[in-house]
C-alpha cells in the first residue's frame, strides 16, 4: 500500500474533521508542580461533565455511545486514557480541544486548561 493510501485510511479512521480528537495540547507541568488534585479537581470535573456517559456503572444504551474502557468515575479509569482526554477535552499552548463533551454543560477554557495541567503533572491524587 502506498503512503498516501495509508494516510487516507488513517484519516478515515478518525483523524478527520468529524473526529472528536484534536492534537495534543502540549501542556507542561509548571516547575513548581500543580495544586490540583483528583479530590479537589479531577473528580468534580469528571462528575460535572463526563460520568453521565463515561462511567463503569453504565451499560449499553445508558452510555449514550461512549466507548468501553473509557470510564472516568475512578482515577484509574482516567489514567488509562489520559492522553485521549487531553486530545478531546484539554486546552494548552498547542490547542484547545472541544470534542468532549458532545452536548450539555461544557467546561470553560480555564477549566480545560486546568484539566490538561493536572494530566501533565501526572494526575496527583
Ligand atoms: C453525552 C455523552 C457523553 C459525555 C457527557 C461525554 N462523552 Fe466522551 N464520548 C461519548 C461518545 C458517544 C464517544 C464516541 C465518539 C466517537 O467516537 O465519535 C466519546 C468518546 C470519547 C473519547 C474518545 C474515546 C476513543 O478512544 O475513541 C474520549 C477520550 C472521551 N469521550 C472523553 C470524554 C470526557 C473527558 C468527557 C467529559 C469532559 C466526555 N467524554 C463526556 C459520549 C460522551
């Protein structure tokens, strides 16, 4: 297969304009670290914007199409796909990604920046 054909396939598979994915935000953890924790930020953020679809307690149509193994009701579930979270929901120097959530209440840009920073700092508990 030619390089162009492979590229075309990659685009068709979810890197095109319809994709929920944007580029990595390229956020870096500040030198002094972050004051954001799972308890103070990650958990309430996910509960405000994500877990009505992405939760281990939801099955079948309750998930409203949210893929399996993308469950954000635990820190473990967030860590498993944190790069994808940055690429769909985060904001930083390289991009502000607004693919998620698809509807309902949306996080502000400042909240998206906090999300990417918390991820870049290794998601402290
Ligand atoms: C209304 C339900 C709903 C809400 C709320 C929601 N999502 Fe999603 N999420 C989806 C659906 C549906 C998909 C699959 C979309 C697709 O592949 O086109 C998805 C896909 C994703 C993916 C990509 C999974 C993959 O690898 O293909 C990530 C990451 C994600 N969501 C993160 C989040 C985050 C973070 C939040 C909260 C800020 C959130 N979502 C809120 C329904 C939701």
